[in-house]
C-alpha cells in the first residue's frame, strides 16, 4: 500500500511540476546566444553546482520541490537522512544564481551533471534546455541550436551544443 501511495504521489508531483513549468515558462526557448551569455555570466554558480553534485553522490536531483536521492526515489524537502537543510539551501541559492530550476547528476565518480534552465509543454510534448557538464564529449552534437530547432538536425533524444571545455547546452525541442 505504501509503495502505491508513493508512486501516485510522485506522479502527481511530476504532473504538477510540468504544469507549473509550462505555465511559468515562455513557449519559445531561449536563444543560443542568450544561453551562452548567461552561462558565462553565471559560470561560477554552474561550477559550484557541479562540484556539489560530485561531492553529494547520493543526490540524484534537487529542486525547490525537494531532493531525490539514491536512497529515496520520492522527493523530500530536507532535512533528510541524506541531505541537511543547510546544504539544500546552498543548492537552491546556487540554482537561483545559475538561473536553473533543477540540478541533477548521473551515477559514477566523474558524473555528468545538468542544470535545467528552461522547460515548456505538457505530457508527450515537453521541451527542455539544460546547461550540462559532460565527462566525455557527447555523440549527438550540433554546430548550432538554430539548425536543430528548424528541424534540419533533429535527434530523437535531443542534442548538445558545445560551449567550452566540458560544458554544453542540451536541448530537446
């Protein structure tokens, strides 16, 4: 019974987040130039989030609505056994500085990290943009987001546009 309650709660939270992001975001994604400019302006916040996510190996995703960890797939507002309230607030402040709604990491030592900076849509028609750190260059790179947006470089799971070093923009609109 607890498992089904948790699943229903998680689905409702995800639907609520999608609705909120859809209602609060513009339908048109930010331009490539504005994303790169914002990254450079707030690079230290992105680097801080990346370092925090590497240090907190238990954290999978963190946003204003809570934290999801390897021990708990149901998002919770800290303090929890996995994350202190102070560390959660540090994440939220860094997200605010970076202009992000959420931060996540893959598993592993030199994990890939993402900061979600834009989302729109509903259900099967959602679109996202993230600023990402990749330990290895991704395969599905495009020379620019305009060509991808126009449809000439469509990829089924989104594309990466290199910014510099190991930093990329990921888009799936």
